[in-house]
């Protein structure tokens, strides 16, 4: 059977920003039969990732990476992306026919407009997963979904690249890109904060290994939420236990005042969703919301 290494590469791939994301996407494309030929890397960690994951890639300046490649991954932080694109378009590098791919969840393909005007083909491919910089990121990529945004005529190319990397493409309209990213950031990033806060409170309550106590309950709660939505809810807000919620707030004020505001706001949002779903009785909701207002 012909192996990936034996197949001729179809596209020369360049990586501008060989960080946690860029090095993984570059390796995924290499495994799909493309050839990573160049990468830009400034930090010692990025240079190490090029050597470890992008075998054979030359370390070049961004404009040189573009010149050497057919497909360029622009995997830099969100705030750096506009300046990078402007800079590449301003260098006079030949962008005609180059496939430019960024991995920012917050932006669609419009952020690539300066390069598009110069003849580049813009794609926004955002892997909906967290990258730790560890090797397991590479394997997790095959189980994740990409938010795909591109001009309609380039949609088949964008989706095919995602499938080649072993992932699943989900189409996101250009004008919904920020909403899409807000949903992901709110779910993933705030989840980490909530879990860390819960673990800290348990430590303050004298629990020696908070993670062991939390893991089964939080795993079940996440599974319920993904399968059932708000109908997977349990706990004192759902039951309308205003006295219990009031006790929580009192203890948080005494022991962790920095957590009070988030507890109250999340309890209020939970109550609103439970009311709208018909899960919380009106009379219970009145008492609960009164506690939260106070």
C-alpha cells in the first residue's frame, strides 16, 4: 500500500507563526500528503517546533515563506493578524493564486482583504479545540471540528483541506464569525475559570483533592448539557431553593468575595433559562430572583 511519505506532495505549505497551532496544522497537512517547505519562527520554542514537527522546513522571514509556498498558514495571535496581512501585501510579494489560511476563530476571511486584492485566495479555518503545545494536540485534531469561512467559490477547497487533516468542517457565515467565536470562548475558557474557582473553594472548605471530588460530577454535568441542553440542569436554582442560594452567597461573601458577582450572574442566567424552558415554577422563581436581586 502506498504510504503518505511515498505520495508526491500536492501543495508546498508554508507556516507563518510556528506556534502551538501552526506547527500542528502544518504537520496535519504534511500527513495528508502536502509538503511543508518553510516556516517563520522567532522564539526558541517556535524554532524547536519547526525542527520537531515540520521536518525539512526552512526557517525564513514571512515574505520569503509566502514566496516559497502554494498554501500559507497565517497562525499568529488574533491581534497580530491584520498587521501581518497588511505587511505581506505591502512587501510586493507575489500573492497571486496563493492560498492564505488563518486559524483565528474571531475573524472570517475579510481580515485577509489586503492580500485578496493582491490575488490571494482567502480561507478562515478555525480548529475548535484548545492547544496545549503538547504532542497530544496532534492526535486530538482528528477528533475536532473546524469552523470554515471562505468566499463561496472557495468553499470546496476549504472543506477539503479540513477533511484531509482528518477533521470535520462546519460552515460559518462571514457575518456570524464573531458570534461563533464568542460562543466557543464563553464555553471553553469560562469553563476552565469556573472549574478552577470550584476547586479553590473546595480547598478552602478543607477538601484535600478537589479534582477527585469534582471529576465525576462535572463530567456528568457536561455530558448532560451536551445531550440535553438546559434540560440537563440540576441543583438548587432548578429546584427554586432560594434559601440555599442565599446561604451560598453569604458564605462566598465571607470566604471568597471575588466569586460573588459571577455566582449571582450565572445563577440569574440559569434561572432565566430554566423559566423559559418551563423547568422552574413561577412561585419558586419569584423567591429565587428576589434573593439574587438583593
